[in-house]
C-alpha cells in the first residue's frame, strides 16, 4: 500500500537511467522517510550504502529488496569506481548513509563529485537532517544563517584550534556541531571555558524515543550533563547560538572599525591609520580610507 502511495505521489516525476540518486533516510524515526525516497528506492538498480546491514533493514521494513554495494569511509575510492561502472552501463543507483543525508559528515562526497565529473546526473532527494532539526528546535532568532562544522578533529591541538576559530567568528551565524558520547563532556567543558555566556542548544537522540533538547548558557552545560548518566548517551547535535551582530553604519564600516580609525588618526597619517585600522578590525581598507578622508574635510 505504501509503495502504491509513493508511486502515486512521485511516479509522474522524471526517473533517469544512469543517474545517481542521493537519498536522505530517517535519522531515527522510520516514519520520517519521504514518499519520493521510497519510490526511487523501488526503481533503482542498486543501492550504495554506508552500512549494508542498516540499509537492508530499512529496505526490508518497506518491502524493498535491491542489490547492495558497501560504500564507507574505508573503501570509498574503490566502491566509487564500482558504482561509476554501474552508472556507465545505464544502471541507476541510490546512495544512502546510515541516517540522514549522504555526503554530509558521512561517506558519499567522493562518489557524488566523480559521478558529476563523469557527466552522470546527480539527483538529490531531500529529507531528514539532524543538523536542520536541531537548528529548528534551537530557535536562534538573531542568527543570519548557520555554519555547519560537523565533527571536530579528534586530536587535541588541532581540535582546540578549530573550535577556537569557529567560536571566535563574529559573523552572526549559528554554529552546528556533531559530537560522540565519549567526547560530549569534554566539548561542554571547552565551550564553557571559552565563552561561558554563549547560548547553546543540545539535541540528543533526535526523533528517537528518548529525544531530549535543552537550551542553556554554556557555563551550565557541564553540570547538566554530569547530573544524569543518561544525558551523556546517544548521538548529539549542538547548536552554538549566534552573537548579536555588531552595529554597522550605512557606509558599511562596523562601529569597532570606526572607533579604531578615530584613535589611530590622532597619532598617524591618514593612509597609515586607515591601513592599520583595517588590519585590526578586518573591515574594508578602502572604506576606512574614504571615511578618514571625509572626516578630514569636516
């Protein structure tokens, strides 16, 4: 019945032989698969999967049986070549990850890039995304967008440098991070130590039976995690809310840059003051020079 409903809803859409279909699958709740995804999965010749056991269980749940090709982090290059051979023969292939959208913090990007380079049609099928689900629940009304960082590097020095650079970015964007259960306490401590007042939303086990979503200042997260061992289990998405955007004047020069220019003009020639203010603030050197000229004329 469900396959008939999927065919009725999506059957009129173009289905092309030799195409790669990038299919988003549920991140925990099987009901979150789309009718279009089910329709495509019934029509493709094969399914390239991050874990063939997970994909087989998903397909079997919906009464779908297809040849499976393992494509994971350890065999991505070799598996990509095998899938490209199938596409060259005119077969259509669906790419799926264990959960969510393939090629986003999951294997598949190499296959997508090489399929496109080979002139094969790549068709994305939108669906479940833990990053977007967490952002929707975070309700960061100040954010002008978001930056998706996924998992941080595992090594200490590289991890610290990457996290610090992401947190110090003052661009009005929310930041989305993934974290494993054995590192969530360390990440909470790092965030609290770096920016204790920053608002965080922690989403755990999204769409699953024990889903929990909490929002709090960074300083409170370590204690919240430590209060109950169950809170440290599962899969985590963390949204670091944006800072309030710095005020920008009509000429496009941020207030901090204007102030730096004003101070430097007391001691330095106009051109040198504008160049140094631009280096300090990251603002446009041309805009600061124009502003300095205008002030001299006043």
